[in-house]
């Protein structure tokens, strides 16, 4: 999954409240074939106007989504290198002088543009999850979410269907397939220069349409941090080549490393009418787990006590010197 930036949810906390109707919705199950329904993948970042996630974490699940009328420039990450299944994505920070006002954002050409705002999708219905979601937007902001979900909120291999009734954005339909719950062989990775990173997990119990997305960031406080994103076939094992690991480490190591592994399906569509014409929206159905990361030669810290004797903590980079 290239990073899904407009829909970012903190795996450690669920959104407050709920914008759905009560659990007894009477929503019929989807009628398509989960083995053949079109799944068009995630949106490109440069046209990603938003979308929805149906996502399970370690012990709870959520539905969350919003669609805007544009792209925030800083969310369009630069592809600095690609090798095999893996891509290095760099966040750049546009600069505008004079600075933009509160309803604007800076574009990469140094001009201020209107900040994209969330749009009214009407009623959003997601069938094939338990319980089904029938959501109207929260106000202000036109955000849709549901937190009173069963765990897991789907039956593996079954079809999931999202539909909107249409309002300022034309109606659209997206699909997903419930993934098997992800079980990594290890929840701690060791990253070292010159060494491959081998990642393994329990393969699905039956034929599925899922992929596995790896995300790794070891430069939390850099000016232009790089994130490693890999999309693997869901066959139980994958390797991040040592050349890719060297490139990640060469870009900088600061702060507390973060990583995740996610099994998912992804579908997308381009909007053809309304206030978000031309934008791409997607639906991710996923089980995501955080992974602990140890980086060779790097000790993260928040105080001197976290560091070896004689190596003070640099608080600006949360790194033992």
C-alpha cells in the first residue's frame, strides 16, 4: 500500500464516537463473486482524493473514511528508488513566501492553493461486514466512521461492498474481500547494513486475493524522511534486499523506528462528476499489525538514561550520540 495518507488512523486508538446507524441495519449481503469481482488497487498519490478503510488491528476494528476535493501537496511522496517489490518514498516540504493563509496550503511550485476540504457523499453503506455500516457524515468535516465492530469484522474470503448515495460527490461503488487474519512469524525485525531483511508470516488458509504491505521508517526526525514500502504476494515469505536496506539506512536513522505489516485487498475508482471530478478514491480492507524494529548501531532515546554510559541523548533527533 503506497501510504494511505488521507485516511491515516492511529493503530493505538480508535476514533471517538460513531457516525453509523444502530447495528440492526437490514442491509442485504453483497451478491457478487469475491473471486472475480474487479479489484483495481490503490489510488496513485497524485490523484488520491481519499476513500475508506475497513481495518482490523491487534484487538479492535474500525471503518473510517473521507473524500476531499483535491490533493494536499505534502502527501504526494517522491519515489526516490524502486527495486523489485519495494519502493523508497521521500516526503518533501513545499515552501511559499509569503506563507499561505489558514484556508490555503503551499504547492511544490511555491504558490498557495486552496486547502482541499472534505465533501458530502450522502449515505455510505458497507455490506459484508459485521455489523453492516450505514453512515451519514459527522459535522463539521464530512468524515464517516464506525467503531462498534465485531473482531474480526468480516468472514475471510467473503465479498465486501461499499456504496454511496451521492450528494456533492457522484455515487460510487467499491469492493473488497475479507482477508485471513495476519500472523507474522516474528513481531521484531533487525535491520543491518549489508543484510537482507527476511519477513515471514502464516500463508492464507485458502486461495485469496490479498497482498501483504510492509512499511518501515527509521528516520523519524529527518528534514525529508524516507519510508520503505513493499507490496508482496501473500505466499508467506518475502525478502527486502540488502541494497534496499542500505538505501534506507543511508537516508538517515533518527528517533524510534516504526514498522507495520498489513494483509489487504484494495479497490479504486475515478470520480466522473460532482465537486471531486477526476479524483481517485479507494477502499482498503486490511488487517494491520505493528512491528518492533532494531537498527544496527542506533539507540533511540528520550533521556540520557536510555543511552550507554558516555553517550548523551540528542533530544532533537532522539538518538544516543
